[in-house]
């Protein structure tokens, strides 16, 4: 059997964070498990390097775009090497082979009649050469970047006939109930498609950092839309449109994505594949998001968890175990050192580590480390049968991507082992001269540990290899077949004494994210200029229009408001700024406004300030107000505006 497993390809506009590590860990686990079963396996990851976003990020740093992409791509690649990720290929969308494959796909779609040329209409800023959606325009339809007036412009674009695939997609979802996991996400995708699909603009002429359309079109101002380019990596990596060397791995077995990019993978991607007459992947698994203190991680908030740092302090395999065990696949999870430490102490140190230490200790005392499974079935059939029932049922959890359930079940094998030791008390039997029985219990536990180590291998490869080595065997497809599929027991062997694998962790090992900067920002601005330390303001006190536009002020609608307990000044607000989720803003306005009076009203918010913590609560913006000796009043739009509308 052939298995092909992919991660999304990561944008090179920033370093890897813990969310990227999570997807990669899951994919690595699936790939390792597949190899353990003896399947031919191909595991792909890589970087997504085209598009305006990358071009601009490079420009900001004053670097040539390719050089910038090379650096960040290398940093992802190095991280996966440090983490011992077992990918067979690391694709870059700037690879020549990939570009050739993308152009071949474009030509095939054209030949199929699925691509046509038309016009893309929108608000265009000539100076910035950019289209802006209505919601981003400033008053009077001005450009949010340079402040100049925008014009409605039609840009020539090639379109993909997505609408044609509405029905085929729906039929496919209906017929393949396991195509999208978790199943709750399938409904979401289906109702989106049911709502109607518009054709997709798949080329751009407003920037050049992308794969040019095929030369046969004689239209070299067009580059491909970054998502068309990026999604095709899953087949160009196998040689699509090129040498086709590995196309035998297509269709992919599992394509892992975060929930935010599920639509691209569950709608556009299958439609592209249908257009290319290629089969669809067997399943798309959408995982949830890792948050920090319940907040979305982002560079601007300064709360991004660096996976390298966590791994350095806690060990990469402990982190892998934690991430997969802690959060049900598909749900969001909060990262905290405390939760990681708790998992390490209870699951790894107490349950697994202690059991291993006990076997080593008992075998040392009773049999000079010699273990023989000869009497295990005589005294412990029930325990062995129970363990086999658990181990045999694990694979379905993996197929459903329910990794936390997989691990939860697997841990029951350790419970069987610990219980057997308590119940059969080998130390009593030794005293009573019932040595065979005592040694059978020790051998039982050694066998349970060996079998569990095999099934834990894909999640903790090195740790389980050490356990196996102590128990006189190696984790390979052969031992998987023998110990798990054929339910065999270990041959007689001598235990290797190893130091405890999971020392307990008492205190957090890593400094918490720097919070100092979070405490600097006041809830409302003070009107006294002497209170502001704006070092960049020139002596004449004047700033340029560009400097002014560095501040993003937006209209927000207050959705919720409540008093902050023990504070006479603060109110905690939830404000809709037209983003995916409302912002929490803590404002010092309680003396002037009641919480209730604010709900449903609009305010003006400085939207690109570094978040601040006020009385331990995160504040993600600043509300504009004017204050003099008569009191304070909020600055609001005269008439209601759309949430998120720019002020300037
Ligand atoms: N380049 C696109 C993917 C193209 S695939 C053909 C992209 N890149 S990304 O770098 O922004 O994100 C890559 C993956 O990381 C996505 O699956 C995204 O969901 C995931 N995560 C980004 N932040 C995350 C968390 N905080 N938590 C978990 N995963 C998150 O999108």
C-alpha cells in the first residue's frame, strides 16, 4: 500500500511557530506509523514563497525577495531537521520544477475550457498598484496606504470556472463522508458550497512575484494567484507536468491543514483536481488553532510561542506528546507551560516512566535483569488479552485523526501493567518462594511496555527506541507485526538498566513571554502631550502624512461591555472591528460611561497598537476619547459606519 501525507506549505513571511510545529508533528506521526506498518510512504512539507505578502515583507527589510524567501525557507527546513521530522521532500514554490508543473496544470485547465479571460473590478490605487476591497477604503474612497484617491479600475484577469464544479463537489462530499475530518467541518464546507460558488480570479497583473502564466498565452504581465500556485505543490512535488516520477503516490492519503485554510483545500483544491482529471485526496484533516492565554497568537501581540525554545527546555518528543494528547483534533487548544508540565509529570513520568523503572528494578532484584516470557500466559492471560484488545483497536483512532483518543486508549495498557503489579505483588511471591509467578508478572509488564512502545513509536520515536533497547528489541515493521499483529511475546532477554527517562518537572523551565511591553499602553489616550514620549516626532512637531498613516484608526462597534471587578476606572469591552473575532479592549472610562450604555454604540479604536495588559487583562486596542476639566467624551463617527471602517 502507498501512503502520501502532506502538511500545508508554510508562508515565508515569518519564522515557524508552535502552530506550524503542530501540523508537522501530526503529519510526521502519520508518516512514521505508515512506515512502521511497512507501507510505501511519502511525506511532503515545504514553503509557500510567492505573492504580494512575501514581496512586501522582503521590501520592508530592503532585501531582494528571493534572498528573503531563501532565508526563511532555510529556517523552516533547519527546524524540521532539528526536530527529526521524517519528511521525504521539502518543496519550495520557487523551485523550477514546481513552476513548470504549475504552468503545465494551467495549460491543462485551459485546454479543458475551465479558464477564461475577463476583468476583475475593484477600487484601485494607481500609486500603490493595488486593489483594495471597499471595507478597507478610507473616507471618500481613499487608499488606506498612501491616502490618495482610488479609482474603480478593471484589471484583466484569468478566471477559473469554479461555478462549474459546484455540483460535482457536492456529489463528492455526499458520497465520501470521510473526505473532510472532523465531520463537523464537512457540514461547514457543504453549506458554503451550497451557498453558490463564484468563478475564481487566478492571475494578477498588479505584482510580479509569482509564477508567470504559460508563455503559450503570450500574456506575460499575468502571474498566477498564489493559492493556485501553492495548492498545486502537492502534485508538482510528485513530478506533475514534469517527470511524473512519483505520481504513483497520488491521491494523497491525508492532507493536514489548519481550520483557517480548509476552504482552499476542501473546495478550490478538489475543483482544480477535477479539472486536471486527477483523483481527489482520501481525506483532508483540519485541526484547530493553538492559542496563548486564550488569545490568538500573532507577532503584533508578541505572544507567539517559539517551538524551538519549548523543545530546548522540555524536549521535542515531550512537546509532540503534549500537543497530540492535550487537544482533541479539530478543536482549539491553549498552550501553557503548566499544562505541558502536568502532562509530562502525570502521563509520562508517573504512568509510563514509573512502570519502566519498576520493571527494571524488579528484574534487577529478582533475576539479575533476565526476563523470560515463558510463564506469562500461564498466569496473565486476562491482562494480555485485554492489552491486545486495546492495541488492536488503536488504528481506527489514527485513521479518524483522533490522536488524543489514540493516546488515551494506549495509556490503558500502562494501567493494566501497574494494576497487575499491585494485585500480584511479586515481592510477596518472591518471599513465599513462588519465584515463577513473580517473574511472570515482571515479564508481563515488560511485554506490555514493549507493545505500548511500538504503538507510541510514531509519536515519540527516539524515546520509544530507548525503551525498546532497554527491553532487548528494536522497533521495526517486523517487531510491529510480531508484537502487535501476531500478538507474540518477547523472546527471553536481559534488561538494560537505563536512567529514568522522564524526571519530574516542578517549576516552569522557560521564561514566560515578555510581558513588560504589554503594560505600557494606557486605556485611553491622555490629551497632555508632555505625557507622551514620542521620540520619533521631529523638533518642529510635524509629521508627514506617511507617519500619520502608520496609525490605523478604525470604527468599532461595541458588542459587550462589563465593569472590571475591583476597579473604579476600567470597563472591559468586546469591540467588533470587522475582523474574524472581536477585540477585547480594556478602557479607563468607567467614571464617564456605564457598561450598559456602550453596548451597540460605535467608537474609534487605534487598531495597530501593541496589546497591553491592564489588571491582568489583555487589551487589544485603544479607544479614542477627549478629556478636559469638564470630563471625558468618546470620539465617535457622526453617523453609523461599517465595523472596521478606517478613520483618517
Ligand atoms: N501558505 C499557506 C498554506 C498553503 S497550502 C497549499 C498558509 N501558510 S501559513 O504559514 O500561514 O499557515 C500554515 C499552517 O499553519 C496553516 O494550516 C495554519 O492553519 C497553521 N497555523 C497557523 N497558526 C496556527 C496556530 N496558532 N495554531 C495552529 N495552527 C496554525 O496558510
